[in-house]
C-alpha cells in the first residue's frame, strides 16, 4: 500500500533532487525514501529518462550530466555513503590476519579500510595514496610503505611508471582495490586511465584480491575498463545493493559478499 503524499510531478521533482544530491540511486532506496512501490519508481525513472533529466541504469538511475570520466574530489567523496564504506571496511579488516602483507588502493573506501586495520599487528601495508599514508595510524609492530610515483594533479594518489614498477615487483597476501563502476556488460571500470594499470597490477600482485565498492557504483560505467566481473576476485559491497542486480550477479557465479 503506497502512502505517498506527492502528486507524480512533484514526486519526480523530489526524486531528481535526491539523485542530484547522491549522484545516483537504486530503485529500492527511492521506493523507501518516497514510500511508493518499486513499480512506481520504475515508471517515474523511465519518464525522467525519456525527458532527458537523468540516465536509467540497471536497477536505478544516475545524473545525466555525469560523464564516464567524472570524478568527485576527495573531500566530496569522503562524505558520500560513509556508513556503507565503514561497514565494508570493518568486514575487509576481518579478512586480514596479523602478519599479512596488504596492498591498499587509493580512494575513500580504501581509506576507511586502512583505518580499520589500526590494531592489527605485524602488518606490511603498501599504498599509493598519500592521504592514507599520512592519516593512517598503525600498530607499532607494523610497517607502512608508499609506492612512490607522480602525484596526480589535484589528487592524493601516486601514478605513473614508478608506481607501476613498484607494484609489479611486489607480491602481497591481499589487495583491496576500488572502482568507479560495476556493470554487467562493461565489467569493473574506473573514471581515469592513469589508475587502471595500477589497479590491474594490484589485483595481479595479490594472493587474494577484493574489489571494494558501495552499492551506488553498480549500474555505472566509467571511462576505462579494469577487468571483467569475475576477474577482480571477491566483490565486497553493502546491503543497499538492488536485489535484481544481486540475483543476476549470483547467476553469473560472481564471488560476492554483502555487509
């Protein structure tokens, strides 16, 4: 039983404002937000897509003006999906054992993972993210290594030949790798080419690799392909993931964990 107080045009306007604020939304979260059925949300999103107001994705919608190369600044990303990222980080930390060597990608989800590892002992942490390197407390018995490389203009991550060569010559127990998009056709993607080679090398360097992405990344396609859905190892996300997307992923035997 729907208990929505908005007329359709007003509801669609509110949905657009929600998507503008969050940059994307899943059908189930809009249904909960506006107290309507998922069928109603689908109709609204289809109409808004036809009007050119947004772009429909499998399981939701994203802002129309977002290009595949669009990236939030770090200060913006740190405040997006914070609860979800912290739950992902808490679970990720459970996958790490004292004494492990751990590769940590750049990005805000990776930052929360690094924070969650503060009390693990005898770790060797390797990252190409200067913010993580500077802000992460570690146990006195642990070591933190920065890859080296060239800092991306206006960003905190290190990229380039030095970074890639360092990771290529490294072998770790587990790597946590971020992404900007997860899509059935496009696979796991990233918004810039500079980081793609690094992410691929991180995956290849690890005995176990984990793609860490909150549910808002699903149904998105970013500029550059990292790998296919089954090539990145475990995909670790939050329980906000649309049930339809989850069902399709499991049918494809994609290794998934929801927290």
